[in-house]
């Protein structure tokens, strides 16, 4: 009977090692239809317009900005359909965007246009993603960061969609014929660049007939080529943004149950508010003494009245903003229970009242300064900022007594409305009118003509009454003629000054 033994592996044999399975990630599926195919060349045109308006409008774009924004939103509406402006909030934000865009066509102040570039860009980013998954409600403060992230994701996250659209063009006989025609045109243009110089050198008559066209090409070909290259670089990112707006990514619903935040112990905000209140009581005591005591009281403490008048109001506005932030933070994050919470509310009300007095003091000091030295756009804007802060203080007072009150909702809408109002009241004309009247009445001793020259053309009719401004007015009107002659820089303000 034979014995059966287990086989012994050979010394050189290696044990088998199981390799982990290779996970093949599925390729992203790109939805491409006829609208996407047509939208790609239209996006190239928008990119060309963007380069032309933003980089080749000197000194600043005017009506060209209106054309650019209208063209972009027209493409957005056509590409995405009615879903682009389906909600009431989206339409209201679109109205605010339109009003801010029109300021470029109506007014000509360089500083406001520069600031409005940034604000318009931010407002468009907010409006584009209204109602999009993951964008958050417009009245939530976190929506600013969310929509900024969505905007960046839209610019850079869907660039591959351009390749999907181009690949789809090669399917079918018509698409192949179109690509062949485009290729033939590119080769033909390259050959013409070689043939035409040879023909011009071979025939003097042909050279004479085509001289003007050649001269125009020599002057503009380099610049036009550079613009086309910039537009080609910009096109994939703009199309990526449009693609994301039409095909947004669905966010996975959260399964976690919302838990109520316990909040900070009320003792912490209570002490913080108490320290601020005591400090501002002492500070405002000295302010009121200076305001009511006048020049004599200020001189007693060793400060000239002019020095007192021209310092401090901008700092006071920043202090008011910090106080507002402190009140909102204490009310939002404090645990709302017990006697300490009542103390937090009471001290918050006191701080809001002290901040209101602080704003009145800043406004009085600003008025004193303007009375002596005249008005400027920066000082007028400070008045506007203080008015907006007053609205915020009223909303903060409401927030103290009703913690669920939507503070950001009111202040965000009010901020947009206040800024649009500031643009449309004609701040340059207000500044010039005040300074001219104050100078003619003897209230101020001299008028800063160099500063008035930096304002918009809306001030020229007022400055004509000042003999010292004759040269300035002539120079500004000539510049207005240049701006009004181009559709990119045209504005109603420049057109009226050029007449």
C-alpha cells in the first residue's frame, strides 16, 4: 500500500501574490447637442468682444461694457433657456446687474468705473448661480463663498467639454465636410500670405490697387492676431462656465440631521460688550465736549480746530463697522438662555446706541471739515457709507430682539440699492456744485482745480463759471470728443460734454 504525501514546493518556487484589482474609473459623460455646438463659436465671439472691450478701450470702457454684458447674457439665455432666469430672485439680481452695467454708458467718472468693474464682476457671479445646486440662498452670508467657488469651478472644471464638442463635430458627413472646409480655408490663407507678395512684386498695377489694403493689414494685422490669440485662450474657460450653468452638478443630499448649535457661554460676550460699552461712553464724552465746546474747548487741550476737523471721521466709520460686527457675533453665537443672555441683549442695545452716537459724531466732524475745505467724492462716499451703516444698525437692533431675523437679507439688498443710488444721483456734479457755490460765496478760500479735473464730464458746465478752470474745461471737452467718437468708450456724459 503506497503512502500519499503532500507535495513539497521546489526551493525556487515563489508564492503567488494577489494583485489588487485595477479600478477603472468611468469616463465622464459629456452631453452635447446642437445648442452646445453652436454655442462654442458664439463663445469665441464673446471672447473676442471681451478682449476688445476690456483691453482695448482707452481710457476706460463705456458703452462697450453694456454691449459685452448684454451679449454674454443673451448667449446665456439662448444656451440655457428659461431656466436661466426662472426664479424671482434671479430676475431681481439681473435687474441690479443691468442697472450697474448701464452706469458705464451714462457716467464717466474714472474712479467709479474702476470700482464698478469689480462690483459688476461679483454681482454677475452671484446672479449666474442663483438657484443652482450648492449655491445656497442669496440671503445667506455663506452664499458669497459658495458662489465664488462655483464660479471658479465653472471656469476651470468643465474645460474638457470643449474637446467633447469638437469631437462631436467629426461625426456625420456634414460635420466632416465642415472640418474639411475649415482646414482648406486655413491652408488657403497660409498660401495667400506667400502668393500675394509675389503677385504684388510681379505687377505694379496690382500693387497700386492693393496698396491701401496692404497698409491696413500691416498696421492692424499684428494687433488683430494678438487679440485672436487671447480670445482663443479665453474661449475654453468661458464655454466651461456656460456648460456648467446649463448642466450643473447635482449635490448629494446630506443624511446628517441638523443639530442645534449649543453656542458660547453668555459670560464671554457679556464681558466683551461691557468693555466696549465702557470704552465708548468715555470716548463719546470727550467727543460731545469738543462738539458743543467748540474751538475754545479744543484749544484748551492743545489741539488746533483745523487739526480736529480734518482727522478722525474715517476711523470712526471703521470703528462703527467693527462694533456692528461685534454685536452680530455676540447675538448669533451666544447661548440664548438665562439672565446672562438678557444681559447680552441689553449691552448689545447699549452698544448699538453708542455706535449711533459715534456715527453722528463722525458725520458732524465730516460736515465741519467739508465746510472749511470743500467736498470731494471720497467725502461724499463717506456720507453714503454712514447712511448705510445707520440702516445696518437698525437691522442689528431688530436682530437683538428677534434672533431669527434675516440681517444679511436686508443689508445685502440695501447695499446694492444704496450703491446704485450713489452712482445715479450724479456724485461728481454734487461735488462740483457744492465747491463752486462755496467758492463764489466765500465760504472756502480756494478751489482745487486739479482735483476737479479728475472728476467726470458732468462737472464741466459748472466749472465754466470759474475763470481759473477755463483751460481745464477746454482740455476736458477735447478728451470727451475722443471718447464719444468710439462705441467702446462712448458714454452719455462724454457725448453731452462734446456737443
